[in-house]
């Protein structure tokens, strides 16, 4: 995955977390987003 794809997936996950229904769903999406954020910061 290149930088642009990671950035797009990250922003998509953050947007989905804003409109998620349950706490577990929000936490899961934010964890996935955090993993992608660390990939962005490494590169």
C-alpha cells in the first residue's frame, strides 16, 4: 500500500467511527485507524 491509499483508508475509518452505533464498533474502528496512522508516521 502506498501513502495515498493508507491516507484514504485512514480518513474513511475515522469517518465511519464518527457515525458508528456502539462503543465496541467505535473502538474497533479507532484501533484500525491507529495502526494505519503508525504506518503513515513510519514512512
